[in-house]
């Protein structure tokens, strides 16, 4: 593109102009680091703006790199379209605020991730939206008794963070459909590699992409996928009203994460199983919860609806409670003390001495935890190295 003869400041802004991008074929999706997109003409701009023609206008409303991530995600979950967000929590908020109005209610499985619980506790009462919690293991049986004309969504998280409780997805969908209710699932822990909710009749699938999708503990993001009809409803709330859109570079990192997601989930699952089997027999461990263990109450339902493995997160109850949990953390050498999960590194969290320090024993119990509760988000290291680190840290308590 030539600008003819222009002056110095104009040259500084425009440079040599854009090359013909149709003639360049990179192997990797380019990062469209652009907040706005140029229209070819006033007419084409009007057509794109009004939705008559596909195209891009403004990155908050859509970006080619972010769209690549959304399309890949929808394909892997087996549905039509996706919307990506700057965080998982932004994805949850966009879905809830799309479907619920003051006076409505949501039936949610419990426990759920603390940040989602916080959103439900802090924001929903202000909007006069009620959250009705039902226990994860029994939500499918109790749903009918609680659903009423103001129920708009059934929200489930399975396996749940941090207790690994499991919801029977197919039975919950069956119960919800009797009342004409949409089912939303947080599929962060399993990913589409291990659990395929759309095939079980779930309407909307969301993720904290910060976790396994990113996979390296270095980027925040969220994503929602569903049929075109649902995404058409969620998109205006997400992009026009709330505005928590993903950045192009982040979208690119998430697409890259998806390319190795099946390999990583296989390894996370193998390591999770090996480490759970070791911890199950450890004399310093009261209880080990991992959906892959036959001794775990959620094993039968998890086996029915997960395939290829049970993921990388497990929970243990260390003998000796809060103090033992604190000492255990300080004894670790390889595993890192950090919140979050889904990273290549093994991350350990002891809520009673860190995130939930002010919680009493009964407060913890209400969230399904004990003072000795520790969540281990297993990475993709050699499992024997992780086992040796956990063993020495437990033995020195
Ligand atoms: C299961 C689950 N859902 C949602 C979220 C929220 O995601 P983000 O932290 O990316 O906002 C998290 C975060 O830990 C999570 O574990």
C-alpha cells in the first residue's frame, strides 16, 4: 500500500503500510495485536457493524486470534461456538447475568470453587438472584423438589474444587430437562479430554482457561462454549455490557495450550493416579480423595462419565490437623506452595493455614474441608520425584 509522498510525522505513524496479509502463510496463527480493524469502505463497515457480513470491528467485540481459540475450544467440546474471557470468573459472571433477572434463582451443586461461591454470595443478593445449593452427590435427586417457575439455570462443577465431589452429569441433565432448565457446567478440572458434557446433554460449558488449557501457570483466561443459539444470547452481555474480553496474546497462548492439552491431561492423570495410590497408604494421611481411587466415594460416578483418566487434582487429610498441614508445607522441597492448579508444576495448598486461615473447624466443615485438608494439583514431572518429596515432607511432620 502506498501513501504517496507524505511528511515525517505521517511516515512515523504509517511506516511502509501493511503487507498483503493474504500472501503470508505462517504455520502458527498470528497474534492480531490490534484493538480495531480497518473497513474496506463505508458500506462494508456498515455491513460488518450490523452483523450482515462477517468481520472484525473492535477487539472487545471479537479478534481473529481470540476467535481461533474459541473455535478450537468449541471443536474440542463438540459444540458450535465459543466466547473467550480475561478470566474464568468473568466467564461465570457473563453466563449468569445473561440468563438471570431479579427474582430468579439458580440451583447450584455444592461445593463449588471459592471464587464462584464468592460471586454468588456477594453479587447475586444485590441483584435479588437466589442461589439454591444442593449437594453435588445428590443434586440430581433433590433438584425436582427445589425447582420452581423462577429457576433459570442448573449450575454444576464436577469434579469440584477443592473437595473433588462429583456430580452425576447425565442424571442431573435428565432432572433439569423435566423442568425445562438449562444446565451449565464448569468443566475446568476434567477438560474435554476427560469429560464431554455436551454429549451428556449439558447446554453450556465453561472453563477457567487459567488452569489446564493454559497449562503452564503463566496466563489468566476463561471460555464459554455452547450451541450458536446460546452463544448468540451470551455474546452481547459478555462483550457489549461486561467487557471482560480476552487479550489477543492471551488467546494465542490458550490456543497453543490446547495443542498439547491431550498429552498433558494424560500425564496429569497418570501422575495423579500414581501419587493418590501412594498417599492412600501413607501412615501420616487420614484420607485420600481422588476420583480414580476405588476407595473414593465419587469413583463409580466419575468412572461412568470420565474417560482417559481422572485429572491431576487430589485431596488429602493429613493426621494432626492445622499444625501438621502447616509443617508439611514447610517441609516440601520440589512441590510448590501456591494456589491454582493445572500447571506443569505440582502445586500444594493447605487452606487452613493459608487461604482459609481465619476459618474455624466448623466453617471449614461447611466447605467440605478439615483442618488437615491439603489439595495437591499434580504436575507433569516424573511422579516418583513428587512422591519422594511428599513422603519426606509427611515423614518429618
Ligand atoms: C473450577 C474453577 N472454576 C473457575 C475458576 C475461576 O477462574 P479464574 O481464576 O481464571 O477467574 C477457578 C479458579 O481457580 C476454578 O478452579
